[in-house]
C-alpha cells in the first residue's frame, strides 16, 4: 500500500498537542462528567452493576454489554478510586490513542507528515470531540474504536502483520459490543473488505475475523434463546421507529387506526412510564432483578431494562409496521427535518452534553468553531461546511476507490476507503430515518472518517494539479 514515512517527531507532536489541549480544557473548568452512570436510560441500575454485574449484563435485552460493563467495573473499583477518575483515565487514554492512530492512518494512506499532523490536531481540538471525551457516554468510545480499528487495518495492509489485523477486528468488534446500531452485518462487510485486500495469508486472517463475528453473533443467539428475538436493542430502537413512522402520519388517520384496533395507543407515551393497565397486560415475573424491577434501587429512576419495557417496545414495533404498511408515503414526511439535524454540529443543543458546565472561554470557543469553521449561521441551524463537506467526502472517496481498483494501483488504500465510505453511509442510512432529533450525535461517530476522506480528496487534487502544471517530459519528484 502506498504510504509515507512518518517520523517519530510528528507522533510526539500529536501527543504534545493532545496533552496541552486537555490541560487547557481542565484549566477552563471542564471536568469528566460521570453523571450518566447514575441517570441515563442506557445504563442499568448502578446498584445491580456493582453487586450483580454478570447477571445484569447477561439479561440486558436492549443493549450490548460493553458500555455497562465499563460502568460496572468503575463502580466496583470505587473503593480504590472514584468512578470519575477510572472512567476519565480510560476515556482520555482512548482519545490519545485515537489521535495517534489518525496521524498514522493518514501517513499510511499517503498523506505527507505536515498535513497529516494538521488534520489530526484539527480533529482533536474539535469542541464536540473534547466534550465527548469528558462525558461517560458511548459516542467517544465508538469514534475511538473506529479510528483504532481502521488504523490497525492500515498497519496490517502496509506491513502484513497478522497481529494488526486481529487487533483491527477486535476494535471493530467492540463497536458492536457497545451499541446495537453497529450491526453484525456491518462488521462482516467491514472485515470482509479488509481481508479481501490482503493478497496472502487470508486463511490465517479469517481466524481473527471469525472470532469477532462469533462474539457478536453469540449475543444475537443469546437474545433469541432468552427473549425470543435476536435483536440487540428493541427497547430503544422500536420506540424510535414508532415515533418516526407514526409521527409523520396525520393525526386523524392515526386515530382511525387506533379506534379500529389496528394499533395500540402506546405510541403516545413511547418513552414514558406505562400505565397500571399496561403493566397488568404486558408484564410478567422472571425472578431476575434487572428484569423484574420497574425502577432502580433508588426508587425514582425508571429501569429501562425490565421486561415490561421490552414488551412495550415489541407492541410499538407492531404498531409502526402496521402504520407503515398502510401509509408508507408519510414515512418520508419528517425526513427533511431529520436531514437538518444530521448536518448540525454534534454539540449543538444535545441534552446528553451538559453545556452548562463549560466556562465562558470554552463556550466562546465552541461557538467560534460552529460559526466560523463549520459555517453555522446560528444555533439550531445546519452547518454549511457539513452540508457541502459530507457529500464531497463520500463522492471523493468513491472516485478514489474506483480509480485505485480500476488501475490496480493500490487495493489496500481502496479497501480502507471502502470501509470509511461504507461506514459513513451505513450510519446515515440507518440512523437518519429511524432516529428522533439526534442524527448529529450518530453522525459524529464517523466524523473522523469523513475528515480523512476529505483530506484524501484534497491530496489527490493537489497531486493532479502538480502533474498537469509540470512541463512535458519533466520527471515527477
């Protein structure tokens, strides 16, 4: 694979910029926010995570286990150091590793050290990257895993190191073990594309790939055997589906379907606490704490992992499919608004990021980047840099990958470009229509891939411009 040598000094520069920027963020008052561990829907009861960790993880019906495993381990280590210290150290270490992986990935793709360093620093200093790194939520985990996975894949395609491929498979596998929005099919396509580019050692390569696929597939099998469905996130995906599908249908038509008994009325309170009547109809005892308790041990927070919410979610899925079968055209009604959310900065009015904890300087920096770098006219509106840059990144990636394959020039680079384009498109096609007001959060997971694709496109344009501008017969340098 065509690559550029990256001297160690550039990597040291990335480390220095990371350390300096995080020290400045700390001086501006930004601390690691561990609040989600005690209140977010995606987290199981902290008391159960601390005392019944393995049992609770096994019976999670609407989330892969890694995110709660991380929180549970931090709670178990609370006697040694607080969860904020433990999780903060993990998140910062991942942030640093992702920065180093990004600059090495760019060099392996043929980007010269100076622009590779500049692009990496720009990514690390992006406000929402810093905010995600200081918040116990899985956006930072996913963006880091994606970069580390692709960085390891580039090292494998460059050096043919089998350990790098297995490490890449492990990082990509962790994406699927953290959130169900990264499906087993996505993992199979990504790892299959990387192995396809390897000209030798494919049989040994498939050992690590098979282990990654088996670990994720086992979760689907477990859910099918225990809960009767192989889906990994019905408790969150199905209510979102119902809100997206039913929300675009005119209210009189929905009322007619409800009066005719075609759908239930549960969509009106999709994420709220069910009524006692619904509890009597849908709930059943399991003898397992995480499935039986409707609230956390604190008596106030709703337990989204109890069986009742799984039963409600399944009813919402049936309602959504019934409405979609009768009025499919209305599914496209909210799409314009969903796309508008998709091209907003990731830190723009998202409740899971507590922006009130930012100092005046940090707030000013975030607003400056949104206004003058991303070209967002005002908060709540699409950012023009994203409106133009995201399609340009995908188009440029497709053209570069096609030319590499057609000319048999660089199959390794073509495979990496394919993984990036496919991942960005996968997130857009699965989360834009099926999410509610959080499309920008999902998009941010692969923002680093879009940035790499834009950098590759700009580098290719620069190279072609120099070739056309050189006098005929003059050798390339």
